[in-house]
C-alpha cells in the first residue's frame, strides 16, 4: 500500500511529435534538491549529538572518498544505490586501445533492494495535463546522442521545451546556467548555436565532475512580447558531468 505519493503533470512527448495523444510524466517537485547541508540539518533534527558543521564535514569527506574509489575502478554501494564504473563506446578489434574521441568514462547507478522496497510504498497522483507554459522537457548530449542526463564539457547540448528562447539578446543576467551542488551558477559564455522558443543549442562550459541543475533565464514570452521581469526555467532532471 502506498504511503507516499508523487504528484505528476502530463506533458506532450517531444520525441513523438507525430503522435497527438502521447504524454510523458513530470514529477511535481515539492522543494529544492536535497544537498549535504539539508541532509545534515535533518540528522540534527533527529536529535543527533553531533554538531551540524561536523555532520556536513563528514558527508563531504564521504563524497570525496566515493569519488576517489570510483577513480580507482571500484564500485561503491550504500543503502540506496550501487555506483559502478563503466567505459562506453565501441571497440574495434581485439587490439583496440582507449580513444577519448570514441569512448567515454562514466558510471552506472542501480538501486539497492532497500531502495526498491522504499519505492514500492510510493504511489502516483496525476494532476492532469500541465498548462502550456515555459518549461524544459528534454536535454540531449550531441556528443553521445543520449538523453540520460550525462553531458560532455565543451560539447553542445540540445535543450528542448517551450518559451525558452533567450531574449532580449545581450541583456545582462539572461542566458543558460549550470548550477553546482553549492549553488554557484556557471553561465554558458559560448554563443548559442540555436536560440528558438522551443529549442536551444548551447556549448557546455568546462565543468568539473559532479551534478548540476540546468537553468534558463529569459524575458521571452512570445514573438511580440517580453516579460517585465526575468523568468527562470529549471530543468527538473539533474545533469551529470563524469569526466
């Protein structure tokens, strides 16, 4: 029996534009992404004897140990997920060697039995079809042609959605940004290869490995109207840089 419920909106599936009644579900998030600081606060609220600063430090050390273990080729498993190293790409011939242009160092994540059990207590409440507004629906890494949330630094990505055009051109504070775990915003400085209401093609900055939130800031509303205030459009799925 479900004890928790994810609320979802239905959006038209941008991958099947020739099908008129095809939708994908978008989870309606109830708050910001939970980061180490918020996790530490919850531990403290659970009457931990450790100070908040101590817990944050321990979590940061754990993150570093996990990264180092994966760099060394080890898998890492906690109570929720198992992260395993993987090299993707095709290898031609038994004497093939690693080629950064053809292969990619990445990681796979699978759920533990405990997490699968926890998700078994989750139900889904459909809120209906979301009103047509500004949103980011899909991000594709052009280097790999994948939509799995992994992006390649210094390569282009396709951002699809609606009302995402950056306008007016050249206005300070507008553009595409990658927000790291600490909340720092890294702007896209390379000129956009495409800047349309439903599609952007942007060059990913030279980001360090980690997870990022994609954010678009614009005053675009329609072809003849600009908003008085900047609208911030956030992609609901995190993006990951692995190398």
